[in-house]
C-alpha cells in the first residue's frame, strides 16, 4: 500500500515537472521575442505589415 502511494506521488511529481518545463520554455520564447523586438527598435507601419505578411512578425 505504501509503495502504491509513493509511486502515485512520484508520477504526479514528474507530471508537474514536465508542465513546469513546458511553461518555462513558453516564457523563454516570449521573452526572446520581446528582446528581439526591443533590439530592432521602432518600425514603421509598412515594415510591420511586411514582417507580418512574411510570417516573421
């Protein structure tokens, strides 16, 4: 009985860790995109629309 409970807790811990890792990857991607946008500086409406049309914006 104690083994089953411990195995359940371990499985839950692994699941929680996997979700935390996924969330961290998403946040890192967002932060990288924000840093890139800040580094590239302001852009005109035409430049923005061109990037969006190219799928890189």
